[in-house]
C-alpha cells in the first residue's frame, strides 16, 4: 500500500531522477539483462547500445514520480507502455524481476546514504502500485484478444503467403494463419509482435501492419537495417511458405473517426502504418493529404500503390519530398528536407485538420515544430515511435 509518507519520499527523489535518471536506468538494464536471460528477448539490443531504451525508461520513471499523486496526468504514457508490453507478450511473472533489479539499481547507483531503507521501501510500494496497474490493464487486453472473433492469446503460427519487395530497403510479408481459422480484426495504425529464434536465441520485435484489416491476412513491411539482426534475418532467411509466430495486433496510435481533413506525414519506413490509415480513410469522403519524405526514389516504398489510389480517389492529394534526386527517380514535389515552407504548401488551407506523423526521431521533431508554427492545433497532431519514446521538444 502506497502511504502518504511513501508519496512524499517519491516526490523528494524527483531532483535526483532529473539529474541522474539515465545513469540509474542504464545500470538497471545492465543488471537485469545480465542476470535474467529470460527477459532478453523483449529488448532490442540496438536500443540498449544507443542509449535510447535507458533514456525512455528514465523519462518514464521521472514522469511517474512527478505524478505519483495524480496518475491520470501521465496521459498517453500508460497506454503506450501497456500496448508495447502486450505486443511482446509481457507476463505478470516478469514484473518481480524488473522490480528487484530496479530497487537494487537505486541502492547501488544512489548509494546507501541517499537510498536509505525508507527510500527503498517507498519505491518498492510505488513500483508495486504501478505493476498492479499495468498487469491489470494488460490482462484486460489479452482477454479481449482471446475472446474476440479470430483472436488468440500467446503466439499463433502464420505462414508467409507472399514476400514482395517494395523498395531497395523495404520488403512486405503477407501472413496468413497456418490453422486456416478466422483472423482477428485490427485498427489502422496498430502493430503485431513477432517471435523468432535466430542462432538459438529467442528475439521479439513489433512491426506496423501496413495494410488495413481484410479478415484474410496481415501485411508487415520491414526495412532492412544494416546492423539489424531481426530485419536482416527476415529479409534473407524468411521466404514464401515459411512460418512465423505472431502475437495479436495491438497499439494505441490508431486512426480516429472524423470528418476533418486528414493529413498523413511520414519519413522513411514511417510510411508503413500510414498505408493502413490511408486505405481506411479512402473508404470515407474526408479529404486526405498524404505527405512522404524519403532519401531518394530508390527507397520510396509504395509510391506506385499511392499513385494508383490517387487516380481512383479525387479526395486524395499526395506530395513527395526527396532529400536527393538520383538518375531514373520519378519526380518529387521537392528536393531537400521537408520543412515549414514546403509543408505549408502541402497542408489544406484550413488548419482545423487531423494530423498523424511518424518517422525517425529527428524528422518527427522537425515536423512537430513546423506544425506548431503553421498553426495546427497540438491536440489534433498525433505521433508514434517505432522504438523507445523520446522527447520531441
């Protein structure tokens, strides 16, 4: 039980987390991943090496401490966490591992003079409160997935019906249930978790669903990363008729109904969830402005598909911005980076629009700043991170 004294102690540790939170979480991950191999499949080691995962956790712990009296102030953070957990099939038995490693890290990084028994007791109570909250919310989603038509809990085997090259870097995998059964519907913008065993080691990743739900198959479109163990394996080792184990679709970054003009902005592989959103939006009469930035035409996935949709749907306007022009590339609206000047030309005249944007973090920082400068209400701009969340300010 989290007492008033516990809350006061947690709030008193906020300055320590502001100055040393990342050192604490880096120590935590090193400790947990070295001593508990059973949780390693759920963590992308590239995000550990870059520091993105420790930074994201440090921010989450700080936000929790700041709002310990009013957890509703955490806003979308809790939803983001539980959906990521569900996509990787995090279970209640994983929480005590995290808790024990977190408390040890607090003691070892802050030292016994600061991390007194009272501080450890307070953080143990605070962590248990958060764990109970997340476990309950995650179980609700697991139960909904299991009870829904075509749903399941845990892994389900899918077969690769087709493997299609979309660009120099992105390949699509069309996945159908190997049992021939009904398929769980999903919302545009959601993603699925994939479980693989590579060189004897289990790994789990999540990938956006890049085509709207049709009841027959799922499509993921994977960028081959130069140092990406899983993406290279999928591109090089997984072929048509091979099988993959999937966790059920989830995610809170979904296309919301409405009649305002819709603006979809993507950079690079950030195009994948916007494809499902675009297909769903074109089932309605709302105007759609589809804006995509790529390094050049060779890495621009789905261009032909989008152009074909635009030919059939007058409500769709599409704009392409290439960082550089190569010989043989189809024309782009702009050469260079997507900035405030050209974004202004691509947006509808009204600023009362619904905007969804995603891509590399630097790209999203720039887009967020541009949209604010151009007068798009922040409450009507939504974004998603493919990896650990980061600050866009």
